């Protein structure tokens, strides 16, 4: 840190992303990417001509991408905001609605408190229930804005729309529902945006649209909220999405059949893998996301992570005390999951002999 | 604006980017893009395989792009920061060093005061001299951080490194020199970073690297400054550059011959166009950038902009009172400039008969 760095920021603890090894020597199950390539239309949309056109700025209104999202989600373009990954979308939402602070669960996406620190916003955490489920009852009684992920990050646990609607009824403060993982088996609160002008939904192309490397996130909500976010976007980086990502995103969003096929395969593989791990004595949350949170019957999370890494499989071990006895496993292909299960079996056998 | 929007931000005036018509019906000389395609290596670097790999996150350390910049600039990777366009780089710099406010010229890149407003930072403007030149004498006597563009935005006027070094000697506050346009004939202050730990240089791939649509900017400075900016990047959007832009940027940076050829052609065309306009009675600043600021002997800037647009040529007319009698013309190809000059001749002839 330099001696010039703003003192208000000096305590900021940057987010630590999962390892991104630059060589493909690992089966990479650590950052919740999709094991499937982007929709075929994405490859068709990015040809030599489009790369040549990189000399020109991108469309600051991102109108084609916005239109593709609006159509797929059954909303109007005025209800759609796009950003450079959902991280940027969430950051703008924190800035826009952080005046009275934010409140969220203690175990969730680790970036929420970091966004708050970035903008100097108080952030209060409410512990999840002992079984790691999210009980919304304690939310909505203060002037803080509310943020949580559904399904929740790290746990994969899911709340049905009726529980979120009950919260929306008892607060008039902004409620941000991060639906990064909704496409793997949850029901979205999307239909509620018409009735609740304080509901903002964030989504990403990184998981269910197989485009983590294109960096596209979006938000859906009342047109007035979207206008707020666009005011911030045009005050920070009006060309926040590059030309090729705009093309990739629109093509991915328009291939509904491929999207449904990929997400259904991941949900099936997830459930089969969870069953197999439970049969080996593992404890798992009932994940509706594209990852599993799994606890070995005998090995600490850190040890299991290391043993898997030795065997060429990268999973995520998170330092949060409430889940550090577990590992988070991204759902890959059936073959990758079979390799993982074989490795786990091997590791547990060794541990039981030790 | 929604009723939830932070009151501290309610007065923010977003930046207005130049028009980006979605159909190529105009000769586009309004946003200082390059008329030349990216380096051939950029097209080679982005093949079907790389588009397929978009399912994976990008390298958060951007190490290959950073290495290419470090090598081209003769610095170490620890002295290089990369962002999603130089707008994001500048935004982080404002946030990092805005504690005591910022000061900059009244006519410059219009985004500086907007970044300040985004982060709630006081921003003070010092008027350019009557001839629109930037006199640094009034800078450096306060605790504010300093920002200016060299060559300056809108005017294209350039300061030699010795004048900037004199400023660096009399202040110990951060000095941000925005060198977006330095590659078209100016001498960079790059060699000064070794001696002045409070000098931060920002650059962009949008102009001289023919990659406006890839959204890549960078900063060069003392390693401690770069560490500050990376703290902010990892607290806002660690994957701020997408996979394809990382590839495009590294390939563009490594083709020095193409870069030199494109920038030299633009500088030549700029000077020839300026001479031709002066011969028609136009007043121009001595631009060292890839644009000209030109004032008609009889037509107001707004009228000239409109007349050119009618003839299929898009230039920029800026609302700033000190330059609104002029238009800003991006330097295109020789052919485009000939078309522009013919149109100007035609417009002036009509105006003189009216």
C-alpha cells in the first residue's frame, strides 16, 4: 500500500477469487464454471470480422444484449441492466442503495462485505440457522438495504418465492436477490418485480450460460431501479461491456434449448453425485446450485482439499468457520464427477487406515 | 431515479459518450477511434478455441497482458495495472487518491469531474490559459491530488516532460497524467516513474492500439501505487478483463511495428488535414493527438457539426463554453479526411453565399 492511499480504504480486505491455474493440469471444480462450452451460436457470432471491428467502441446502451435478456426473461428492456460480470452489477447496487447500510447472511457470497467496504457502507451480518438455512424472519425491520443469494452461495440452499415475497411485503427498503445459481433448479422471483418496486434481481452469464470468461452480469427490476444503475454506469464506465462479450451474451441468451439442456444435465449430475457422496457417509446441504457443499465423515475440509489437489482435482475450501469443515465442489461432467468420486473413495480409504 | 437512490448521488451528472450509431452510415470521426484494424496478431489470437474457452473465468492477475505491457514500456510487471478501459483505471485512481480532493483543468476529459462525483470527492477546476494551453504553475500548492491529460483532451495540446517534472518536484501529492493520446507524437513521462513515487500514468488501448471495443486501459507507476489499484480492483471486480480482451491486448502490445506504422500514419494525416483547414481560414490548436479541434471562420460549432452530419460525417461538438465554437474531428484515413475537407469546403461556400 502506498502512503497516498485513502485512509478510509486502508482497512479494505480484497476478495480472494478461487485459484485460476493457467495450465489445464487440474480437473477444475473450484469456481463454479460450467463444464460445457458456450452455445454454438456464440462461436458463430465471433468471427474474424467482429475481431477486426474491435477498433470501434462498443454500443454503450448494449441494446442487443439487453433486448435478448428482456425477451428471454419476459420483461421490457427498461427493466434490464447489464454489467461487466455480476460483480460490477452488485457493486453498483451497493453504491446506489447503501445510504443506510446493508444487511445479509453471515455465510453467503464473500464479496458482499467487500463491496460495502469499497463504498464505505456499513454491512451487518445475520447468522444463518444452525443447519445453514436462511431464515428471512430477522430481515426487514431496519432501514438497511437487504442482500442475499438464492440459492445461497456456498450452501446451495434455496428459498421458494413465497418466503421472499413475505419479506418484500414487510419492508420498503431495497431487497437485492442474487440469483447467480437460480437456473439449476430454483424458481426465480422474477414475476414479483411488477408488484415490488424495491426488488432487484441480479444474475450472471458465468454459470448457467457457460460464459464466465466473457464477464457478463445483469439485473432485473423496476425501471426506476434500472435507471439508477445506469446513472452509475454512465458515471463510471459507459462502455463497460466490450464488443465481443456483447455478441457472445446475446447469442447465448437466444439459445434457450441449449441452456435448458446444459442446466438440466448439471442438475442431474449434481443430484447423482450428492447421492454417491452421502452413500460414503458424507454430509451435504440440499444444493440447488451447480456445486455441492460436502463434509467428510472423518477428514477436515482443508485436508480433503489438499488430498484432492494431489490427485489433480481442484475444489474450493473456504475459510469461513461455519463451513471450513466442508469443501465446495463445482458440478462438472459425469466423467469428471466419477473421477472425483473415485478419488474421494481412495482418500477416505487411506484415512480410515491411518 | 428511484426514491431509493442514495441522496449523496442524486446530483450526479453522468458522462455523455459520443454518439455510437449502430449502422455504419456515417464516416465516424467523433470518438477518437483508430481508422485501422487491430494488429494482425489480434485476429490470430482469437479463434474458435478461445471462444469455446469462454466457459472458464479469465486470469484475474491478467499476467500475460501485464507482461506484454511491461515489456513494451520497459518497466516491471509490478509497475503495471490493467483495467476495463482507462475509464475504470481512472475511476480506481480517483477512489484511491481522492481523500483531499482532486484538481484539474477546466477543459479536459469530461469524465474527471464525474469520477469525483461518483466517489463523493471534491473536484476543483483551474482554467486553461486564454489560448487553451495548460499552465501547470498554479498546480501543486495544495493537498489535492492532481489530474490532467497530456496531450490534453479536446485541445490536443501537449506539455514536454520537463514541465511535468517541475510540477512533480514541487508537490508530493499524487499526480495522474492521462496519456491516452501520447502515442501520436508526444514524449511520455514514463522515465520519470523511477524518480517520482507519486506519478501515475494512465494509458488506453482504445486509440493507438486500435482496440476501443476491447476495453483495455492500464496504468504505470511505482509498485506501491499499482498495489493500491490492485487492492481496489480485487475489491470491486477481480475478473475485470474478459478472456478475449486479455488475448487481444497482449497480441496488440507485442506488434510494435504495426503500432508505429498506424500512429505515424495518423500523425501525418492529422498534420496534413490541419494545414488544409488552416488554408481555408480555420483556427486550430496545435494538436499532438489523434484529433483536431477546429473553428470555422464563420460557422458556429453546432452548425458545422449539423452540416457535416447531413453530409454523412459524424464529428464531435462539445458543450463546454470555451470550445463550443469549435468541432473536434477524429483523424481518420487520408481518404476520409479528403471527404471531410471536401464537405467543409462545400459547407463554407454555402455559408458565405447565405
